[in-house]
């Protein structure tokens, strides 16, 4: 009975690792889509409604689920320090504090956007937001395709490795 439980736990552990790896890929694609949507919404808020940046950040922090909402909430909290720190520094700090789980290129796109957030007039900001949203949308589509291909492989490999370990240990 103990051997059977050990075999089930071993096989389940391998399956869990495979499904967790596939889940990370799916999560990354979802976060990228949400970030692109948030940046598009930020563009609309700034250009059409003329909403001030602190209110935009607060609204996005509430409307989007974690970790995207956490990014904007951290920015919102950082507005209290705006005299001593620039908006780019607040944005960069929020990026590091948020668990976005993105690749270096995607973080660089968001970091470049932070440099523009507090400095330029509306047209420059809108251009930067549109460019960042487009790049993140493309990255989201690539991440979705990768999650479909590699996610299946990770799940099957997790199950196979768990089964192989059971066979080797019995």
C-alpha cells in the first residue's frame, strides 16, 4: 500500500511540474495581453477624457487583476514621492516590485515607456503608449503560440517523467 501511494505521489509530482511549467507560459501570455490593454486604455483616458496621470494609474490599478493591477497600484502609491523622484523612477520601481514574470525585451519596452510618462506632451506620450501597446500585443501573440506548443509538451513530459520514475523505482 505504501509503495502504491509512493508511486502515485511520484507520478503526481512529475505531472504537477509539467502542468506548472505550462501554466507559467499561459500566465505570461495573459499578463502581456492585459498590459497591452491597460496601455491602450491609458492612451484613451489621457487623450479623450484628459484624465490626470494619478487618476489613470489609480483606475487601472483597480480595474486590472494582479499582477498588472499591482503595477499601476504601486505607481499610484509612488505619486506621493513625486517631488523627490521622477515619474520614470517611480515606474521603474513599480516594475521591479510587481511580479510580472516577463522577458527582458518586454521589461525594456515598459522601462522605455516609463522614461516618456512624465516628460513629454500628450502627442509624444500617445505615440509612446501606442508603440508599447503594439509591441506588447505582438509579444502576447507569440507567447500564446508558444504556450500552445510548449505547454502541451511540458504537460506530456511531466506525466512521462513521473511515470518513468515510478517504473524505475518499483
